[in-house]
């Protein structure tokens, strides 16, 4: 694994606890700092460089005097560089926060028309020249900002459909424009063309989701989804309704693929096998609609196709959140046909001789971007997870937990990368799961969990500023018990064998999390202090000590499908 230089003290933003973000103030502060930098730092550098040139010329006549002057000017230039670096870092943090929370908080849309603001064109000759050459672009931007401001106000008043009713033509045009902007930022992310494409994509996707959610026709369709198990908030920028519609359509598409010899068709449940060879089967509602003999045959076929489960592994010491994500990286048994879940059993003997047992449930990310695969870690599960729906993967995790023998009083942590983080948050927020288990912690890396995260369980959410995935739900991750850590390590390079884009790579997250935790232990920075406190809380809640003995149990999973 190769990464770029990473300084956690400068390139990490941490937000924790219940808070309200005034995006207007963030935009105003960012714009002011941008203008001050352009009006102060630039001219100061020009003046110092001019003075340095004169001092170099003077060295011909008075070398000793000029040498001292050159040294002083060079030192001033170095100090100016350091100042600009600090200002640029502050601007990035303001921009990152403004973009992330712009639609989640709303009410800041007019800043789209202000050059130099986080939501507007960058303050550069190129951007300003584009406005001068193509004035209509400025008018379109201004008109869009006014429309979005009206849309935000309508959503806040509880009538988000009002702009669509009063201005149907404008609504259609803005919906296309917002979708286009989201597509552009998605391409920029894929090409590593813009360091802020992750946050920009989240902003644009959230804006487009609000466009769609506000349409009267779509609201009628989306409200009907409640009876289909789709969780939703139609007055927000959530992509839950659209994800739910896609998830409900997925079985039909999978069945169609199966008819043409592609895919595996409908799912009738999931099978889970542990290291000891014991197998557990969870049939879903669809299983009740086929003959029992057919169901038995398909169940046996799924069991016969499952590979051997990885052996248990053991280690000693405190499991940090970085270690937990690394254990997910180390899992090798999942693919498009089979999934894998690992459950860490932590056993700690106290000074008084009492034994405490706690657990961490490790959940992998997406293993196939197709739908209807026999492996439950596919796109179907992604759609169901963002929509807040039940899924075969959730059932597989529950079966694995039962097989591991987790008792109701044992502390349990759910951890996951990407899709695994969605599952982790969804499980921790499920009243049925909470009634059976003592859930004390959630750790996610690169996961869109804002719409499914629990409100009363501590969540430690790691995100990369260049990672497009955490923003796919259209909302910023936040809440009373959520600590969100955002890295600015956009251009880091993942392992060449890792097919995942570098900013979303699980090994990269491990590297960043470990570096940041190391810095947080000795830092006086309040943000890193909040991270250190969150990490200490999960360690205490799980009862982990340097003497803790941990065994990792592995479980293979597979859907029971048509073929």
C-alpha cells in the first residue's frame, strides 16, 4: 500500500454531538478569507519577490549587507508560504463543511451565485473569465440560486411541492441541471479531476433528490412505499425513496435476467455456515410462495455450492477502530457468489478475576455491483440498505450472531466498510436487534449512513473527502451520538490489486484511521480530542484492555436462489 504524505493535524475535520450548522456563516467566512488571501498574500509575495530581486542586485556592491537582507526576505517568504498553507487549509475545512451541510441544512442557496464562495465559482482568472465571456452562464447560475432558495424555504415550511406547482417549467429545467452537475462531479471523482468532487457530488445529489422528492406525482408514489418497508423522509434531500423503488424492482429484473440465462433470479432466503461446519438457514417471505419440495431442493443446492469457511484467528490486545476495519480488509472469502462475515469475540479477565465477553461484528462492503447475485453483498443489498429495508444480508448477519452464541448482556459493536457500514448502522437502529443484544458502538468507513444511523448508539463514522460513496444518501452524517471524521487525502494511491477507487479503498481508510488515532492521543486540537474521546468510549464500552484475548470467527453466506 502506498499513500501520499498525511498530516492528521492539518487534514482532518471532526464533528461530533448534536449541532446545527449555519451554512450561510460558513459561506461568508470562506468567501471573506478567500478575498483577504487574494488581496493580501498575493501582493505581499509580489512585493517580497521584487525586494529579493533588488537585494540580489545590491549584493554586487555590498555583499555582506545584501546577504543579511536576502536572508531576511527569504525568511519572510517562507513565513508567508506557511501562512498561506494554513489559510488554504482553513479554507478547505470551511468549504468541505459548507458543501457537506449545504443541502442537509438548506437556506444557503444564494451563495451559488457568489464567486469565491464554497458553493459558487472559484475566485480565479479562469472562473471570472468564464463569466465575462459567457454572461448568460452567470444569469443561469443566479436564476438557479434564486429557485433553490425558494425551494429550500418551501421545504422548511413543509410544502416542498410548491415550486413544482407554481413553476413547473423552471422545476424541470433545474432538475436536469442538478442531475447534470451531479454527473459532472461523479466523472470528476472517477478521473481524480477535482479534490472536492466527493463533497460536491453529495451536495448535487442531495439537491437533485430534493428536486425529485418535491414533485407531487413522485411524493404520491413514494408515500405508498411505506407499506413496502421503505423508510423515507420526503421533506429532505434523502435518496431513500428512489433507492426503495429500485430495490423493489430488483427482484423482477433479476428474474428477467434469470429467464435469459443471466443472474440467479429471485431470492428465497440465505444460508450461513460457520467454521465448525454447522449451517443455519433463514427463509424469507418469498419462500412461502413456492412448493416446499422446490424450496428444499434450492436450499440444498445453495448449501452444496458454499465453499469452506476460513479458520478462526486469534490475537491479543486492544482492538482499535483501525484494527476493526483492517480485519474487514483481511477477509478473503467473499465474492459475487458467496459472502463472508466475521465476528470478533473479545474475552477480558479483570484484576478481580471476573471474565468479560464482548463482540465486534465485522461486515464487508459490496462484492458485486450486479443485482440478484447468489452472494448477498451485491447491489440489491445496497439499494435496500439506503432505503432502510430488510435484506438477506441483514438476515445473514443475525444468523451469524446467533451461531456465535452472543448473549443478551454482552456488549456488541457493529463495524463495516462501505455497504458493511450501512448494514452496521441499520442493525444498530433496528428495535428488534436492540431488544436481543446490548449494542454499544458502531464504526463505519466510507458508508452512506445518515438516513439509517441510530440516534442513541455512539457512531464513529470515517469519511474521505474524495470518496463519493458516503454522500450517496444525499445527506451529511450527523446526530446526537455521531462523531464524523473526514480526511482530506483525496489523491492517495491504493494497493494496485485493489479494484476499488483509491479514495474509497478500505486499506486506505485503515491507513488514515490509524494515523489519525495516533495523532489524536497526544493532540490538543479539539476536533482530534473529540475523536480520542469517542475511541476511548468504545474501548471502555467493549471492556477492552491490553490483555484482552480475541478470537475471530468466520462465516460463509449464500443466497438461496432460483438458479
